[in-house]
């Protein structure tokens, strides 16, 4: 079954202010720094680069949890750390590598191998990760609780 979904995000910036991202679906708004993360400005706001990494991690998590549920694995928690490597020059800036370190907590020791295998499947099932043309390195771990 195929479905079509659309997502809309609005971004608004005014002179001498940070940008604000919002959506008609949510009451909360996200403050986004007008400077990029390597500009060395003292800004406590999220940058586009931080949001990009957060998008990758949340998409990967969603794919993992959906696949684990379909495979009968009872996940108690999921956490992940993500890092992106940048190459910066006067002509071009690009992200060269992304490192994802996800950790899932499960109850049954008999599900450890299946839980680890799902990490490999999720790279292709994650909408955001699957569309990127960047080297992605995943170092997963499973913890028994």
C-alpha cells in the first residue's frame, strides 16, 4: 500500500534576530541560530547543522522501533548519539561522514542477535538516512534490562 504524505515547516527570520521554525500542526516553535555552528558566535540556539543531525537520528530511531515491533522485539528504550564530519573551504563546505551510535534496551537475552540485525536493516528503511549520499557509520549496542 502506498501513501502520500506532506510535511510543511515555516521559517521566519528578521534583522538582528534568530530564525524561528514552526508548523501549523504544533504550538511550540524552534529557535534557530542565524549563524552556522562553526561561526564561533556565542549562541545557545540550535543551528541548521544540529537540526540536520537530529533529523537523521530521529528518522533512524523511527525505522528501528517500527522494524523491531514488526519482528516481535520488545524495546524498553532507545538512545542515540550522532556526529557529522565537515570539510570546510573557501569554495565549498560539505558533510563527509556521519557517525551514529544507537543503543537499544531489551528484556529478553534471546532477542539480542535479532535486535542487532535490525540495526543493519534500518539504514535502508530510514527515509532520511536512505536519501543521503554521505558515508554513514553505525556502531550499535544492545543492553539487557
